[in-house]
């Protein structure tokens, strides 16, 4: 069973900046997240403002762990503090980069750099500017129609007796002044709401509806949790991994033909990376993320080998070694891995 341990101490820079250094050992996932939160909450209760998380001994982190780290990064910022992440292992950094979390965290090489960033001598990464994006305007609020005034009876017709009291006029909900602010229910970032309508959080993609009364409703996300796989660069293992991805695609609603197409594309991409990026060396590792999002399945495969040479055409779409993938998947992209190597993205959209 996964576990996580902390060693906490206070450190100080030559210029007098102090911080709490937490050396972590273990994994940050669903099985350890409660223990991780307990430690973080205790640090906040003790008044810690500058926190450095040493990740050198973090063996694994999943999307649940990253979401929790983002929550605490926002919490420390809200109390005038800072969090820095140092000595992040390459496999953890790869997951952060694939999911876009590296742009949201202050990631530094060591605690000395973290202390300088806290003092302002090294600027941390710019925070994401949060602006809501309208999705569709909501219908304007219309107060209920008042009850009709009492009319005297007409001769020859029975009229019920008038009530002994006048019914109270309906009370409209109190007006809310716009623009207003609210916290995203998923990632807890503060959102500026300009007016009534539907919006999307630019940080995590959560969709919310804002009513004229100021009530905010968040909608459940259809985006599933990503599947993370580390693949040794050994060709005899690739078929098993590609079958696993195809099985996952079938479980996510793709038919047998589409699942087989996805499986074959993954196998070809992995074999090409083993040959072209790692020169067939079986001692290396590739990292894969399988990301379901509604009717779309995204597969990201990353290595830390040589940058791919696509020949005279210069792009993956001009390279015959990838032609079968390009012909079978809806989107095929290549980009350099920020930490060296390549990232290939394969996207398939489910029909119907």
C-alpha cells in the first residue's frame, strides 16, 4: 500500500528569509491524500507562510494529488504565503507538464532558489490570469405577476366573499451587484463574474451558471481521470501495453473497430520511439497518459531520448514511418519534450 512521510524543518537564507522545508518520501495519490492534507493543514495552523516541498523522493503522483497540490498553492497565496516545489523527479515533472500544472506551480531546482524566489530576487512563474469565459447567457429574471385586484360582483352572478385580509405582495429575491466573485468548486480559484450567465473556469474547465440572485451552480464534469502508464522501452512489452489502451478505449465507449485502431496506433508510435528516440536501447522508459474527455480520447506518449528527425519534410505528417497513425487517428501531433526528447499526442473522437 502506498504511503507518504514528511521530515519538516525551518531553514533561513543569508539575507534573512525563512521558510519551512518539508522533505517528502512516498506517493501522493488517493491512498495517501488524507495523510498529506493533515500535514498541510497543520502547517497552515502553525502559521507557516513560506513552504518548500522537496519532491526528490516522491515516487508517484496522480491527478488527485496534483489537484490537491494546486488547492494548497492557492490557499497559501490567499494568506499571503508561497509554496515552491524543488527537486521534482523527471517522471513527476512529465505528468505535471502533460496536464499543464507546471505553469501553475513555482518549480525551482533547490531550496536556495526557492528562498530567493520568496524574497523577490527570483521571480516565480507568472500566475494564470483568471477570467471567466461566457458560455451562454441565462434568461433574465422576471418577478412573478402580482395577484389581480379584487373586482365587485356582477348582478345576477354569484361571487365568493372577499377575503378578510389582503394577500401580501410577492417578495422578489434581493438583487445582487455585478460584477461579483465566487470560488470555483473544483480548483478553488477566485472567479470574477461580470453578469448573469454561464461560464467556464479557465484553470480547470469547470462549468458554472450564475443566477440573478447571485446563486452559483456548478455542473458535474464529464471528463474522466487520466490513466498513467510507464512503459519500458522493450518492444516485446509494447503489444501488451497497446492492448491495455485498446481495452480502456472500449470501456470508455469506443466500438471494437475504433478500439483496435487506437491500440494499433499506440503500438506503432511506441515502437517508432524505441527505434528513433532510444535507438533500441531497452534500459529507457516511455511515459503514457490516456485521457478520456466525453467522446474524445487523448493519448500522450513521451520519451527522454533524441529529438525525432522527420527528414526533408520536417514534420511528423511528412514522415512515412508515422503515416499509418496519421491515417487512422483524428489528430496526431509532435512537440519537443521540455525536459528533452519528444511528446507525441494521438486523439480519437468517438462516432455517434
